[in-house]
C-alpha cells in the first residue's frame, strides 16, 4: 500500500513538472531545459528562508521561481522568437548551464541543506499499514494543484487562450490573443509549478545543489512525449506515468534497481511504438474532414 | 477617404518579395473581391493587411488611422478581422469555446452577449451544435463557425481568405448568401477567391491580381462576359 502511495506521490510530482514544461511548450513550441533551474532556485530559496513560517517560505520560493521564469522569457526567449526551434533549444540549454553556474557562484558547489518541514518526514500506522506523512501530504498537494490547474485551463479565459495557443498560436493571435501577455503568463505559471515541485523534492531530499532539478526535468520531458506533446492533459498524464513506473520499479527491483531506468525507457519505447504521437494524441487530433 | 485604404503595399517572405505595390480602397458597406491564380499573392495580401506578414513598404489605413506594422492582435482590436484560409477553427475546442475566443479581440465587452446572440441567429447551427467539438462539424458548418468567430469581434472590415475552399457548390452559395446578410448588417467585406466568376458577380468591385500586382478592376457586369473574365484572370494570352 505504501509502495502504491509512494508511486502516486512521485507520479504526481512528475506530473506537476511535466505540466510546467508543457505549458511553455504549448505556447512557444519551446522545450525549456531551464525549467530545471526554476525548480532548483525554488529549493534554494526554501532552504535559505527556512527560518520563516513554511507558507511564507514557499510563497517566496514561488515568487522567485515565477520572476526568474518571466525574466528569462523577457531577456532571452522573447528576443529569439521566430528564429526557429533549433536556436531556441540551444538557447534553453545555454540558459540552463548558465543558471547552474550562477547558482554555483552564489550558493557554492556543495549541497546546501536545511530541514524544510521536518514534521513531514515522520510516519504513522493506519489499519496495520505504515504511511509516511510526506507521501500523504505530497499526494494532497499534487491533487490540489492539479485540480486548480484543471480549473484554470478548462474554466477560465486564460486557460481557453492557453489551449488555443497550444493548438495554433497564429490563429489565436488573429482573434486578439495577446502573445506577449499569454507567453508571460505561461512562464509565470510554469515557475509556480516548478516551485511546487521544488518544495516536494526538498522535503524528501533537503540537499540542494546546482543540478537539483535536472533529473526530474529530463524525465518529465520523457513524460510529455509519451503523454502527447501538444496536449496539457497529455503532459500531466505522461509525467504521472513516468513517475509512477519509476517509483514502482525502484520499490520492487530490490538490488536490481540500478536497471530501473532501463526498464522505464523500455516501457517508454513500447508506449511510443503503440502510440507514436503519445497516449492522448489520437483523441486531440480527432477531426472530421 | 475609404474605410480601408491600402497604398503601395509591398510584402514577402524573407528576401522573396510577393507583392509589388498593391493599392486599393474599400468603402463602408461595400464588398471587394480579389481573385487570381495560385501564387498570385492573394493570401499574402490578406496576411499583410491583418499584420500576420510584415510589410516591406506601403501603408494600410482603417477608418483613417494607420494600422501598418501593427501586430495581428492589435489589428483585430482596431476593427479588422481575418477569416484565414482553411478556416483554422480549433477542432479540439467546442463551438462555444471557439466563439468565446473570438470575443478576445472585441473592444466593447459589455455587449458580448448580444454579439453571440446575433451570430447564433445568423448561423443557427452554432446554437444547435454549441457543445460539439468544432472538429466534428462539416466543412460548411466549420466555415460558418470561422466567420461567426471573426464577427463577434465586431469588425468594421472582414477579410475572408478563400471561404469556398473545399466546400460543395450548394454550401458555397449558402456561405455567400450569409455574407450578403453580414454586409447588410454594416460590416464591409474583402473576399479572396480563385472562383473568379462567383466573386465578380457578388462583389461591388473585384481586383484581378497576378504576380503580386493588381492587373485589372472588374464590376459585376463583367461576370456576364466569360471570355473577357478569363482574359483578365489569366492575362492577354489566355
């Protein structure tokens, strides 16, 4: 039971990471590798503001990540818009490495640590089963954020514009959707989602180094591809699947867990062979001709 | 001064020029046809006016105010909407959601509900199919949705890029009869088409465009002379 809960918890965390990446990809067709550094800065901010009340510490971290996301959009991506996907991709690589080195200069190369929300590291017994508080809280936070994101995307004007822009940005602009404002909003929301991921990760592992957010970002990108790259629902679902499978593999492979990534990518290959456009691609492309 | 004034418009893609000094004027309450063979520059002209393709030189004025060089999202707020070639409706969104997106470019949001009611009255299928995924509509219904979506922004000028593309002849006649109603309601219309006869007979004035230049101006009377129309469309050698 704990293994399933852990898998749901990790799957939810990866879903949040994938959703943040998917939002930016949807409006800019940009694979933003620097999303990892948004997760990292939020984790650093929570470590350095650890003396403050937890909620305030998280809000500062979310604000910091959102601001950094907006600054990177204004300073780099906005200037490169229209130059082509290859240049944007290289720019996001460069930005990612540049931010990692900046963190190294500011926070040092060695991990910075602090016990963020230590009450979450305990466990309790229920109906004869042992549960960790962090996995329960993580699942609750993830569900709350995914529901909030679902409301934002499905029920608000901003969400409608994000969905339209993810399908066809040119036509969305012809209808009056303001490109700079929409892209800025997508980056800000992706920063807040990154901070949520940073919070969950730093509670589990309070050792923050300059590459703290890299691993989950790369795996979330894999999740986006298997979920369906042009769909926000697909991104979240794909991220969840990757996190869920990885957690289950790590639990049940025992000493063979070093092969967990091999099995994960085997599963990814099989999914893509069956659904080359991603799990939700067929549904989204449903169109009468 | 006309409602829409285009002067010496030159535009293209990268180093390749497509339009070479196109000029025309559209009066309020009128319709203008633009016809020409494939590659003549018709769609580029529409995109340049709507701000989707950057102009290299020339000016575009709407109601006496310059819209040259403005972004598409600003042009629609100034009162000019484009129904793009191929309709470009959002197939994964519902009919209602497509219409709601059309309201984004509307300046007076307080009358948005009346605007929605008006287009639903004009195109009843949008009412009966409100919750359908737009991609599941027929081609003619999708074209109606694309026109309605542009209309709810309350444009003074509506540009339509090949509205008959991929439609059956009877559906094309339905679309053009709706366009008559739209003009009667006070929106001026510019229609780009390859069907020269249809548009020449429909519009108050029709421009023939070839190789990026206006070659001739026709009136509805000219639609009666097939041979003259063919010569104007393909050039003197036709």
